[in-house]
C-alpha cells in the first residue's frame, strides 16, 4: 500500500514546487485602453504607454456611446512586468488616399517595422481614413519587411490579386472595407513578406 501511495505523494510535491516557481505562476495581464477622435494624437498616446512596457494588442474604429466616432487601441503586458531595455516604438499611418499608404508602409518596413493592425476610422478632421499600426522592437530588431497594399472597388478581382501576390511569397495580414475620399468604397488588403537584405 505504501508503494501505491508514493507516486501521488511525489506528484503533490512536484505540483507544490511548480506552483511556487515564479515562471510557472499565472500572474495575469494588465491592459490600457486608448480612445481618440483625432488620429494625430493616437500615435503619441500609444508610445507613451509603451514606455511602461505595454505592447499593442488590437485596434478598432467605430462609434462609441459617449465619444462619438473614435479609434480605440488596446495595449497589454504581463502583470507586474517591468520594462527591460528600450520600449517598442509604434507608428500610426492614417490616410483617406490608399494610393499613398503602401509607400508610407514601405518606408517603415525598410527600417524593420512590423505590421500590427488596421481599421477604418471616421476622424473629426480627416473624414474616413484607413489606419495602420506598425511596431519596431528595439530589443529584437527585425529585418527589412516588404509590404503590399491591394485596394479595389470590385471584390471579384481581389481573389486574383491575392493569388498573384501569394505566389511570390506575400502573406495576407488583414482586410478592411472602407469608403475613402478618393477611391470610393474600397476593399483594402495589406500583405507582407520578409525583405531582401
């Protein structure tokens, strides 16, 4: 009987050791929610929160109950985590003219910025804009990234364009439908691939 009880005693002891281990302890997460009706201030707010060790989680544009049309960004970090090294750097690109977005994204991709999220946002001054957020992790600098932005009014042509991009290694990151100032209602897809050095 003692031999049968031994494994459960060892299991219980092992479980107690694991529970006491800092790396095994589930500490949870901390979140920050940022909301603004001016995209021009959002990048500054994101980078301020990043200085406390927070990382980008998600973005969404839409109507809120009290704020009207807003861009909402959620940032997160492990509970109690302290920032070690330089904070992540974020860039927010917002435009009502999708033809300029790829050029702006590529300039950041050349510096190693990684795509994080996109949404459509009706700003107070800019009308309806496509918003893209990119991140640079200075602790783990990435290599050059190539971006491709596909925008079309006809959904029937998007599949062919995506297939063509996929054949040369571009991975779809996200898609939005927006009514831009110059393109009318457009389906906007953003793709990436590792760039050549």
